[in-house]
C-alpha cells in the first residue's frame, strides 16, 4: 500500500475520486495539481494539507497563492510546477489524472525520480509509450493501470506465469451514447448528445472520445504498451452494461474476466494498494440487478476511430503523436461548436495522411510533432 500520494489533475473526475479513496484509506497527500479550478483546489489544499500544489495557469497560480497564504502549502505554476510536484522526494506514487498529453513531461519526471505511477492519463502512453516504459524499466518503477479496462486485464494477468499461455486481451467497450447509430444519424448530433454517456461520469474530453470510439482506439494502444502485446492479440467487444471491465483469453480456451459495478474507485484503489486489496467503499455487484449481459461486435465502419488507431500504432514512431494531437485539437473544436461530430475523426485521418511519419529518438521529437499537428488542425477551419 502506497501511503504518500501526489495527484496530478486532482480537480477532475479521476482526481476527485482518487481523493475520495485517499480519504477512506487515510493516506497522506503530498502534492496536488490542476489547470484552472483554483476554487476546488483551495478546498483540497485545506482538507489534505499537501506540501505543494501546482496550477498550470500562471495567473491563477498567483491568485491561489494569495488565497492560501495562511496554509503551509507551497504553490507552483506552469509545466515546471507540474514537473516539480511530480518529483517530490516525499511521494511514493503519482496518480496521473490530467487530461491530454500535457501529462507526459510530469510523468517522465516522476519516473526519473523513482515514483510508481498510477496511470489514468492514457494519452501519455499513446504519444510516448516506448519512452515512458523504457524509463520506467531503467528506474525500476511500476506503471499501474487506472483505466478500468487495463486494470481489469492487469488483474486477470496476475495468475499468468508464462506469456506463452496468453492468447488475447479482450477490451470491453460500452459503445458510448451513440451505440447502434448509423453514420447518417450522427451527422447532426449535438455536444449535449455526445456528452450524455450511458454508464460513466467523466471529463468532457474522454466522454467525447467515448462517443467517437476514439477512446477505445487509444486504449488499444495503451494496452499494446502496458502489456507488451501485439495489436493482433488485442480484441474489442461492445458490452453496453460495463459490468465486465475486460478479459484475458488463455491458450486453453479459458477466459478470465474482471467484473464489478462501473466505478473508477475500484481500479484507483487497486493501483494504490497493489499487490494487496483494501475496501475502497465500492458496492459489490448484485448479479440479480443485471439478469442479462450482452455482447456485440464493434461497428468499425460507422466508428472508424479504432481502425485509425490500429493503423497509427502499426506505423509507430510519430504516428500516434499525430493521432493524439489531432484528436485533442479536434475534440476541443467540437466542444467549441467549430466543427461537427463526424469531423473529429475526419480531421484525425487527414492529419495522419498529411505528415511524414518519423522515428522518435527523444522527448523533443514528440513535443515538436505535437505542436506541428496542432497548428495543422487549427489551419483546417
Ligand atoms: P477531467 O477533465 O475531469 O479532469 C482533468 C484534470 O486535469 C483536471 O483536474 C484539470 O484541471 C487537470 N488538467 C487539465 N489540463 C491541465 C494542465 N495543463 N495542467 C494541470 N492540470 C491539468 O478528466 P478525467 O478525470 O475524466 O480524465 C483524466 C485522465 O484520465 C484522462 O487522460 C482520461 O482519459 C483518463 N481516464 C478517465 C476516466 C474517467 O472515468 N474519468 C476513465 C479512464 C481514464 P482543472 O479542473 O483545473 O481544469
Ligand atoms: Mg477505459
């Protein structure tokens, strides 16, 4: 059990649920970080009394500093502030729950200062999977999945003694708010429709990703890196009830599934207590409330995002950085009502077709590709 936790993205959906778990476990919070929500961050500082807090927005960091000057929490700002709070010597594990690839640098800082990572921030692995995992290996740190599917697979792999015994990883997908719809029906969907996820209450970016199915595509790439598995051994099945959080198929035909009610507190708690378990307050599954669980093939023609992600992952190098940056920008444009829903995936496809794919030799290659791709997308409208 890790007792000293830093939470990056503490004001978001995963961040606040992590703090609920920490409250229950009575764990020490060493540091917090957010982007703009200094009202909630101030409350968190007063309750959890971290040594440090970082606010990405410089002006809001100054405001927060003034507000909490009666406390002992030191306020930092910008990406340097995030990196500094991720590197504190008093921290044992860093929960990476910021949204987007902005989490990459702080995650690398945490790894290089030998903290275990409870990873929610999947974009970091999508853009920098090889880099992050190499650094983790070099520094002897664990990357513990928080994403519910990956936590499920990680749990189902605990009894796997030999990788040769593995046949496939099966990621479940709820299908999102538009499951069963045709492309024609998706042409004019609104932001409100797309944000209306049937099973999960999450931040806006991942909720839109779930509606386009880009989230599942990003999760395929995340699984490829986390479990060092080839793409052809990663399947996706739509399971609208989100009770089975994912599965592992072994060569003898046996399939292990991890089940529970849809709650992110369970995977968060497992990442913090691994290899042990502790009651995080998640209600056990009452099977009689779910008399039927259903499973469907994903519709890869209507929702092309998964195909695009597999393609980018097989190209390797900067392809997944282009994919991610284009998607982050396109989702932003959709949320600002500048583009239509189906254009999100179209823009990602266009970006991938427009850039030469290069090898990644350093963090700078990733940051440079990310910047150029974002500029490209903003020029498209
Ligand atoms: P939210 O939008 O709810 O929260 C994002 C958090 O990141 C907020 O605390 C936000 O701060 C902070 N943040 C954003 N940008 C910056 C920045 N530049 N610097 C510092 N902090 C920043 O997102 P979620 O919690 O839903 O998702 C977080 C991550 O977890 C994503 O990568 C997502 O894919 C992953 N994930 C989420 C799941 C969920 O159930 N929510 C499930 C599985 C994975 P502020 O509030 O100030 O803007
Ligand atoms: Mg997930």
